[in-house]
């Protein structure tokens, strides 16, 4: 069965992006970029909003408030163009312009369950806060990975990641620090029905 990975880059206070901040909050160092380049091939899963944003980067249309892309970000977007991508959306129309992209209109959780049963290679979310939340809530996520960049964007942060999540127990399977400042943590998630009961005397 294929593994499903939720892969997030966040600020320390749990935001996925921030108005006026560059990609990776301008904190991508050589160790982190080397690690990114060494990752195994994946099929990326995303929602319509992430598709529009990422395709906008690819086509040179920067969203309002975003900083211009640096060379490392441009290389990352070029690599993403060559990677298989699946977009879950009821609003986008076929054919999608971005190369190597498949549109799925049905229920995302059901579709991803089926994808896990067939084919090979890792399935990984790309951004897509709502999609990631739905997949985790359904209990079909195998790995939950977060790269935390050392910045707090309390005034400008956008897309709070963990709002609306269920209670989840996380068993750590990997961790490391990049460039002496950026922290990776990776877990096996277990969705809980509720908080554990307080121990009885």
C-alpha cells in the first residue's frame, strides 16, 4: 500500500504563510535545500486554491503581497512542474494547463483511499490546509511531517494550519535541524476520539 504523507512548512506559531514574506520565510539554508533535493519522488495532492497559487508561481503571476521568487524557489517550482500532481476541485475546469496534473472532482478522501491501494510511490500533500485536515481526520495519513522555520508571524501570518484539526497523538519517527535553525519533526499520527482520561487515584 502506498504511504500518504502530510508535509507542512510552518512558522513557529503554526502559520502556512505570511503577507509580504518570501517563500520559506527567506530562511532556506544550504542544508535544508540539499535535503529538499534528496527527497524521493512523490505524487503531490492539492486543492484548488493551492493549485491556483502554485500554477501562478509557475506562470510568473505573483499574488498580491508576495515577495518576488528567488532562484532556489524558481528551481523548486520547475521541479514541481515535472512531478505528477492530483488536484481535488469542483470549480476548476479541464483541461488543466499545468503539465502533469490530473483533476479529480469526487470526494477527496475516497479518491485518496483508492490511490493508496493502487500504483506505487509516496503520496504527499502540498500545502492545502483543508485537504490535509480532511485526510488526517479520516485516519488515512501514514506520516505527518512539519518543518518549522524560526519566525513568528503573529501580525502578518496567514492560513492557520491546525484550526479545525481533531485531537491527534503523534509518535516521533524522525527529527533533525537544518542550518542550525530550522527544525524538522516527523511522526506517525493517531487520531483520537478525545483526550485521554485523567488517571484515577
